[in-house]
């Protein structure tokens, strides 16, 4: 008997909830927005509370769908930063870009755009000494971390596929040479099942 957890009880959902809360709060509570600007980095004044709340809520909702639609979270993060100076969604979105997008070219383009959106207002206001470290921490490092995780995930999937292919090959060999004993069949099926369990498939 297999017991299935409700979607909201899965461990990943707890992480989603924490990240979504971090993205929503700056839109609701202006004291959590960037202290480097008086609200928007573009006009250097606060946006209306209704707009920041709406952006924060929309970005928080996008966090839950970031694995299949990372571009929604990316768009929300850019809007939150430019409109309200709300920064927590930026590293979350950059990680999602690195981890869940398939196109390397699109990853690079989106990261360049995000770096420009974050660094240009800071460069104009505070100079390179302020903009470069913050851009590195908020934009580049999260994207690289996501890219590393995506690479590890692809390697694990390759190992699973190889184990399954080997299992199928052994099964065909067993049919050609006669039906193997039950103990041998269990040993043949073992590697594939172990790999499936290890990688959660």
C-alpha cells in the first residue's frame, strides 16, 4: 500500500512557503525594502502601497510555480525591484533561472538583464564599489548555484537511465538464454530499483 502525501505536505512545499513569504513581505511592509533607495530605484520614491502589495502577492504565488514556469517569477522579481526596491525575489528568481530553464543562452540573457536592472541604479547612485558586490551576491551567485543543481540533476537522471537500460538488456539476455531462477531475477532487478529509490523517481 502506497501512502501519498497531500501536495502541501511535501517537503518542497515548506521551502516554497518560506521563499514565498520572503517575497511577499517587502511588498506589504516597506521597511523590508532596500534601504539604499527611498522606494523605487528608478524614481527614488515609494510606490503606492496597493501596487507593492499586488506585486508582492503575485511574486509570492509565482514562487510555487517556479519549477515549471520560472519566467513568471523572474518577471515578478524584476518588477518588484524596479517599482519598490524589493530585493528578496531577485536571488530566488535567479536561482530558478539557473536551475529550471533549459536554454543556456536564455539563462545568460536573463542574467545579464537582471544584473543591469540591479546594478545600474546603484552604479549611478553609489558607484561601482557598491553595485558590483551586490550584483554578484543577488544575481550571479544564485544563478550559478541553480546551474550547478541542474547539472547534478541531469547527471543523476543519466545514471538512472543507464541503470534502466542495463536492466532491460539483462532481461532480454535472460529471455534468450532461458528463464532465470527467481533469485537471479531479483538480483537483476536490484540495481534499477535501487537507483529509482535513490533519485526519487
